C-alpha cells in the first residue's frame, strides 16, 4: 500500500514526540499505516497478555475487528506531523513528548 509523502508540517528530525495508541479505541482500520510517511505503524494481532489487559467491552470490540490493532512499532521515527492523529477515525492516537 502506498505511503503518503512527508507533510510540510513534519519536523525535520525524529524523536521529539511519540505516538500512543489507545487500545480501548483502536479498530485496526490501518488509516495510520497509510497516512504515516515514516512507516511508524503496523497492524497486528494482540498477544494473550495484551488482550488480558483490556476491559470486557474493549475485548469484545477487538474480537469484532479480528483481534488486531495498530501499534507504533517505530515510534522513535515519528516526525510529529500528526497525520496519523488526523487520519484515525476512532481518534485513538495522540502524540506525547518523548520520555513522558
């Protein structure tokens, strides 16, 4: 799937912020994967441990969406452009200062 080119709003250097995915909201629609020009995200199945940390409603939602969610697997490569935040239909992504 093609990845978007870097936006003018992207910082020239990576690592100032990291994306955090809200497990209770993510529905694995892959919009963040498509929107991110730095290949920060991937969608994968949650492990048993990750599923166990979710509440009942979130586990049911996860089941409906094939047991998958988005993960910021290369969060250190984030350039703070917030394209992922804008693209996420569930508003499941936020950017926080690195080290918080």
